[in-house]
């Protein structure tokens, strides 16, 4: 692997991208190749100032200089499978009923890649996909199904760091590097030997935290793991230590999340700084894998004919709001990177419009010149990023000035719905009345420390009405509640007499086994409550 500075210099020597086709897109000319790299858990705020000061990301910076970066891009559900289901289907989470990491798309669902293949593209994918149903651990799905049960159990190991004390150890996340190598080898072996355009997808697991086996047999992933090589890419002086309110003043959903993620104990400032530093180092390693793809395209002399897109399924809290992981509508969790570069894409452009991952589906088809289905939740991003579109004001008529994100999985004890507009972030929960909403003015409160929903009731009501016009969220919440109960009952019946021993030995085993009868009784009481089935 070339040193990063050499790689950047080599990439920087490339010629400028050709101009757009002035509205005659993808007609007689050969359609461009497309490469989509999607990582896991990458905080989108690291791709622009001031977040970009904390860690060196040379290839993301290269994409920014050569292409268009979206400053306000969001996940449509801040957890792996539902987020990716939205990205691959172009539909909001409630429309595909991708409720949790176990419930995503059907395996035979027609994705944008399937459509592009039918229209003559050569297709290939490597690495993490995670958008179909049936995956992830039993613990993960049971934690989601039982989130309405009246108990509070720690479901994760305490977040920690683990350092490889080696300044030359580059390939820390070996599985991701292996998949990156496969993608590069495919480009060298297959992509350049065919006349038809190709679309390549690479899914990375980084910078998702690593498993924590020290937490016991049934462990979560709470270890931030890196080497000195990557840690040296982090500017420790630029690391911001997040402010935490007292536990007693936390929003009830935040408290539940913090407790189940094992974050309500005492943390020193040094611990918090280390967790954040290690996370940023993991982001630097992710950037290097993106760089391997860009360099391969350059070396094969096809970069100038290839549109490259980089994004992530969600972000990482990294101890903001007294949490790690995602499963939250706060910026660190919901804000994702989104960068596009290639032929016809505007260079060195930063777009402030709010966009989301459902926009990737129509964008991919638009790049290929394929007519867009009418039922998509997303909108093509080419009007904002392509040189073929001259009037950016028209984009307002093509893409609404809001995005929707929703969450129905584990570590949160109520369905959450986020409406993000120009400066406002409105978050509603459950049926809209049983749990207090949150409202943040991101223009004056970017750290989301002051909930102003009560202070501005008229604005809160207006945003809630707008949210309800997009999604009837009380009915969706009732549907999820019913689904959770039905799935749990089916699982319980399938286990039979082994139920007590199985449920006591999942990730929450350390708490459960202290009072097993108490928690089984809470489950039984939950199962006795009536929930009227509703249709989404």
C-alpha cells in the first residue's frame, strides 16, 4: 500500500472531470461506470468543517475537491438493516416494514442494482450488504421485540478501547481489507475487459465498534479498536468532550438508551476522549479503503469515466448524549456522509439541502439514464450535483425541503420519528402523546442540548402536523408494537420448555440472572395487554 501522502499526490494529478452533457445525458454516449462505497457507523459531520479538523481523511477530502458533498445527509433509520433497506429500495422504512435488524427486505426484492443490470450494466457487490430479513443475533431481535416490556436491562458491554501498539499495523480490520482487495481485483480483472458499463458496490463494516468478548459469552460490540498507525492520524487537541445532562434530567427515551447501552456509570474525561479518538482512528482506516478503490480506478485509467459515491448507513454517537452506537436521532447517530464525484459532477461544491439515503436509489437510476419509478420515497440528487442541471432553484420543486427518519429497533423503548427541515429537528415518539417530543434549533444549538418543544408550542404543533402529513406515526407505532408481540410469541412457542434458560442467557444475562422470575413476570404481563392490530 502506498503511503497516504503519495496516494493523495498521485490522485491529485488527475485531469479535471469532463463537462456535463448539457441535458443530453447518457444518450448516444456510453453511460458512466458507478462505484458505491458504503461504510458503517460513519459520522457525516467529519466530512466538513469543523468536524474535519479532528482526523485526517485524505480521500474523502479528495472527493470533496473533485466532486459534490452534501452537508445535511441523513439515514432514514439509524440502525444497520433498516437503513440499508431504505437505501437499496428507495422507500421509507415504514413502507417496507423494515422494523429492526432482523426485519428488512425480502431476499428477492428488486433493488436499484437489479434494475441497472436489466438495463445493460455489469454488476458486482462485495462486503457488507445487510438489507434483507433474517440476520443478526437472537439477542438483537429479542431486545427489539421486548422493548415495550416494563423492565430495564443492560444489553451491551461497557464501551472500551483496545490498542494495537504498532505504528506500522495498517490492516486492522482484516475482513474489510479483504473485501476491498476483492473489489480492486475485480476492477483489474473484469471491469476493464468489457464494453458495457459497470456498477460496483463495496460495503465496509468499519468504523462500527468491534465485539467485546470480555463482557461474557453473549457479548455486544462495544470495543473501539485500532493501531498506533491510525491513532496518529487523529488530532487529540481537536477532540470535543461532549456535555452530558444529569441522569435525572435526561429525556426518558435517552435514559433508556443510555442504560441499555451500559453508559449510565461513571466515565472519566480521559475515557471519553480515548473512545472518541479510537473511533476517529477507525474512520481514518475506512478512508484508506475508499482510497484503494479510487487509486485502482485511476491506475486502470477509468476514474474519469466513473462516478464514485461514498456514504454510510448511519453515524456513531461515540459518547455524545451519554451513548455509543447509533439508534438515536441525534446528529452523531443520524447524520451520514454523502459525496459524489465523476464525469459531469460539479467539483468542490457543498450542498446544504437536506437529503437522505432513499435518494441513492433514484440517483443511481438517473446516472444510468433509466426512467424513475413513480412510487419512490427518494429523489435524484443529480439536479444538485450534475453540471447538466444549471438552475439549482428548480431542485426545490423536485425534492422536498425535509427528510424523514424513523426507528423501531432495540435500545429505544418507543418508536421514534424525525422530521429534519432547514434549521429544525423535530422528534416525535410512539403515539405522539405518551412520550414528550423533542425540538432542536440546529442553527443555534448544533450539539442538541436544549429541547425547545415546550418553549415554542405553535412551532412544535406545526412541525408535528407536517410529520403526520408524511407518516401517520401513531398507527405505525401500533403496528410495530403488534409485530413485536407476535414475533416474540412465535419465538417463545418454538422454544417450548427451554424458554427460561434461553432468555436468561442472552446479552442481558448479567442483569437478568439476578432476578429471573421478576423479568419473566414482566414479559408475561406485557403479553397479556391488548394491542389492536393496525395497518400501516
